[in-house]
């Protein structure tokens, strides 16, 4: 009996609560600013107040991060076969002034839609979510460009697998 071919797999994290994500960035920025301010010349009371403020910001940030994790979708993905990947690349490439122009965001959306093999929310890995390609495509259409772009490394990595061993 012949062995089976196992294509590369990975996961993509999709934060679904973008307001809370923005709140975490703001808190993180405030904490960083507070911690980088000079302390020379401050009194003991001022240093204590600053430390208390930093402690409160850290506690608030930890709570916000917990909320973000509760609203994070983990998408399980598997690399496409080469012909499917090439079809998606071709479908999202056009010619402008004799130069190829690729719609990277559309390529990511199309690829992830075809690569998805399962999903669950981060806090409940043992509870798979049921979905179809249309639902996933709709979710990806709602995402901000920055979140889509962050998926590109895993999409590229899984769709350009090694086919031979490197030379030692």
C-alpha cells in the first residue's frame, strides 16, 4: 500500500472584535509612553503614582486581551495543490499598461476560502464551527485590509512547499 501525501497545514487567527483590538492598542501605547517617560527628578510619591498607573494599565490591558482571545477565530488551513494555487493567482492577476498587476487582497481572500479545513473559537478548541465557503468568503470580505495582509505569509508558506530535501 502506498503512503498518503500530507500537504502542509497551519492556522490563521482572525480577531472578530476590532473595537476591543483597537482598545488594546491604545492601552498598550499609553503603557509604553508611561514606562518610557524619564524618572529622574521625580519624588517618591510621583514614582509611586506612576507605578500605580502602570499597574492599572497592565491590568486593564490583560482584561482586554482576554476579551480579544474570546473573540478570536482560529481557522485551520491546508496548502493547495499547485494547479489550484496557480489558477487563483491567474484569476487575481490582470494586465495594466502591459504590466501584470495582482490584486493581493482578493488573492488572499480566494486562497484562504479554498484552504480552510476547519475552524473554532480560541477559547473552545474542542468545539468546531460549521461553515461553508460562502460564509467564510463573507467573513473575509468584512475584514480590514491590514488583517488580510497579515495572512499572506502563511498563505505563501503553505502554497510553496518544499518538494525535495535541501542539500547538506
